[in-house]
C-alpha cells in the first residue's frame, strides 16, 4: 500500500498546535542571529590552517575585493539553489503548486495549498542542507590545496549556506523531538509553518 505524502484538506480530528512565522520580527531576528553564530563557528574551523601558520590570508586590497565580489555572487546563486532544492523535493513528493519569495528575514519556498505528512516535510526541509553541503564541503577541502583565495571564498559561501539552514534545522529538530507522530501534518506557506496533530495525540 502506497503511503500518502500529503492531504489536500485538513482531515477530521486534527488540531493546530504550533505556528511559526519567519516574518515575525522576534523570530526573524533570532533566526538570523543563530545563522550568524553558526556561520562564525564554522568559519573558525576553516581558519585553523591560518591559525597554525600553514596558510596566509589575502591582505592586498585587490585580493580582498576579488574574494568579496565572488562571495556575494556565489552566495546569491546558492541562496536561489537552496530554495530550488526545497521546491524540487516538494514537487517530487507532492506534485503540487509551489510558491517562492523573499522577505526581510529569509528567502522561502512552500506548498501553501496542501498539508504534508511528517516524512514528506522532513525530506523537503533537509534536502538543501544535505545536497548543497555534499557539494560545497568537498569542494572547499579540494580548494585548500589549489589556492588560498579560492579556499577562503568557498569556505565563506559554505558557512553562509550552513547558517542559512538554521530555520530548516530548527523545524527538523521539532519533528525529531516534539512531533514524532508520523501522522503529524505541516502546512508550509514558505515563511510560515503550521503544525497539526491528531486530537488523540496527547504527547504534543
């Protein structure tokens, strides 16, 4: 029997138990501060070769300008790719209409017209973290042996991507700890997530 990935309407016997809105000032600020903290910690790890004296950071203005320019361009590209991967996962699992957008606090992709089951939501949430990390992390390691400028640029893009996955990681954590019931449903509009559980689920 094929497992359902989503519902087009909220089934009877469900109640909403949580609502997350990334456009809310408090949540948006917290998520972005967490993203900066995660990125800073990860960047310290990539700077270990510098601290150990095995690599020199670029200090010339033209070198710094090159790194900054490449970083901005690549970060925008990977931000778009991040949302497209979300969309690809959602599209593959549901076939439903997607919505994309950008707010002051985040870029987003959602499927606002359906209610996705826990498994579908988890796969779609972590798809960008897994796929993009599996590309950028090995690339950064390889570039360490190629050129300091390329290594630094790739490391900056990777840690920014990692920090940008903070919201996805938070919701993933909620599924692992709070919403363990496979029957849990989530409505994802992009910047907002609504969580629903069967009324008899007393653990939530």
